[in-house]
C-alpha cells in the first residue's frame, strides 16, 4: 500500500480492521463452545410474523403482438 501512495493513516485503519476481523473469526472457531451456543440461539430464534414480501425478477425479451418488450420472469 505504501508503494501505491496510500497514507499511513489509511494503512493503520485497514490493519486495525483486519486484526479485528481475524479476532472475530478466531472466536467463532468450532472448538469454542460459547460461539456455538450463541449461533444455536440465533439459528433457533423465533422469526415472528412476516409483515412484508420481497419479490425478485429477471427480465427477458419477449415478442407480443409484433413488439419486442422486456418481461419480468
């Protein structure tokens, strides 16, 4: 990063973020019983009532009545 002209402040920020991420990953290793318990609580939590629905579509060209239009699939 230094060769590319990144400031030392930015290098320090990136390094700190990577260290924090590494620490988080180490705490979540399979041998850690506390992390496994926390994950099990999250996985088995009640989801409650669904209040909204998210839909997604892919658009394809379709010929209808002599015109080519985008249609959501």
